[in-house]
């Protein structure tokens, strides 16, 4: 009897806690206003790869899943998007200085081999996995754009 009461009490307080933490949000908007003139202009094939594998964190047009606004998962997800946009936001690409664009392009090949897309993201979004051909296309594009910017 006592175990049953403790068990019910535990679930009650856990539910209360989960409801209460919904009041604490990072307020990282999934969709931000964009200007077409600021967006990255790339070949359709490259854009398709970037939209499938990168844009959900590195753009102003995040396709927010149901858990994007549900704490505590939202804290991790929104913080990741906030930090990812600081590193590169492809929706603001043309606002970056030539130096910043070159720095991003220089780091891109290593990033896609080592950590991008993140394994935590891929666990829920298998379609974002970069194939060997995707990586080759992105690296070729980055190399070509670096040469144009120099």
C-alpha cells in the first residue's frame, strides 16, 4: 500500500515538474525573417544537400519538430540552433565578410567528416545523413567558392 502511494506520488510530482518547466524557454525562433539577397546562392544540387542536412540548424528556416518547444528537450534543441546559427547561418551568407566566408569554407570539409550533421540530430533525422557523394559535392563546391573569393 505504501509503495503504491509513493509510486503515485512520484508520477504526480514528475508531471507537475514537467508542466512547470514549460514556463522556461530559450525562445529561439525556428523561423526568422529572411531577405533573398542575403541567402546563399549555390547550384541546386548543393542547395538540396544543404537543405536536407544542414538548414535545420544553420539557417533562418528551421523545420521545427514537435519537440522543439517542449522542455527539457527544447532547451538542448534550441541552444544547438542558436549556437549553430552563430557559426554559420546560410540564410545570412551574403551578409558575411569575405574573410568570414573563407573561414567557414576552409573549415567545412573537416566539419562534415568529423561532426556534421551531429549524431544526436541524425538519430532522429536519418534522411540528413551525408553520403560519400554528398560530401564530395560539398567539398568540391567549397573549394570552388574559396577560389572565387580569393
